[in-house]
């Protein structure tokens, strides 16, 4: 695999596909696409599940009419993921009330090159269990995801998404695979795999703040990698903060570009 623009496109296509898939599960047929922009509306007041993805620098007027005005009319937040190598004009983004949250590193690897290590630290052996999530545990998974947003209106929206997801038959949401890490029986970390047409994406890696630094997140990450190794997918992709990419690099991933994230609050 050539780790270049084509590899970054794998990341962005997976991001687009996941955004439309998640939104479509609870709000069908509300993803729209025009040149260089995909817009997905979950029907929730959530920047986690309302998303727009750009793969080129889009004129501010087009972005305003197609994305910003659409969500503003619904009094709904959303996240804009800018995947193009050339950055957007920050002054124009500010005028559109799009706040630059952070820039993430796009990661990619061929599955055959993965180096998954499921060996647990001694202090976690016999204590940590990582399990696949069924419908009955989706509320618990959502609770872990929501805790990162406690005190904001995003938290109940995240809980609502997973409550709705639990009502959908598993075969209709089969491209999403959720996992919980339990320490002494308590759910302390969560993560997800999403299957697009050409890659398997890693999302939602989240560990309770009080349990960080113990190797739990790393153990969950490598468990997800082991699932990828035994899948039919050729590539695995992810987005991560720059200061957290070492775990990906150690597992064999390559950094293939950057993706900027902007938030809109009506």
C-alpha cells in the first residue's frame, strides 16, 4: 500500500460512511452530498451524530447554504470534518460560527502488517474482561461515551442515540461492532469498529478518567486490532490526537495526513 493521498482518502471515506450510516439508522434518508461535501443529519441535537465531511476547500457561501444554514434552521449543532490537505480560511469559518476544535492525525495500515498485542499487564490479569456489546449493553456503552460530555447538552443526546440504537435489530446495524472493557465487572472503557466498503475504522476509544494510566485503553485498542486481523478487511483506519498516536505507530500504523474538526453551536 502506498501511504499517500490514497491512504488518507481511505480514512476520509470511512469517516463519511460512518457519519451517514449512524445518522441513517435513526433518521433514514437524511444524508445529502454535493461536490466535495457530505452532510448527515441524525435528527438529534448532537454534534457527535450530525456531521459534514469535506474533501476539498469549499467556498464559504456553498458551505453556508448547504450545511450551516441547514442545521441552523433546525437549531442543531454539528461537526465539520475537513479532510483536504489545503486548510479552510479561518476567518471565513469564524464568520460561519464554526469553531476550530482540534486537528487530528489520520492513520492507516494494511491488516497484514498489524502487530496486535493482547498480553495484559500483570495487575490487569484476571481482572479485565473485554466483551462484545449486544443490544442489552448498548445503554451502558452509551453511558460511557456520554460521560466525556457530562454537564453539557451533548451527554443526553448521546445517551438517546444508543437507546434508539438498542431498538434496531442487530442485522440492520451490523457494520458497527461495539466493545466494553470491564474491570472487576465494572464497565470502564469502550470502543467501536465500523466497516465501510474498503476499510475497517476504529472509533469511540474512551476510558473513564479515574481508570486512565493503567493500560486499560491500550488493552482495548489491541483487542480491536485483533478483531481486525481476523476480519476480511484489507485496511484499518483511525483518527487520533497527535499526542496519542504512539500506540498506533507501535502497532504498525502510518500517519497519512491531518483532519481538522470544527464545531457549530446554534
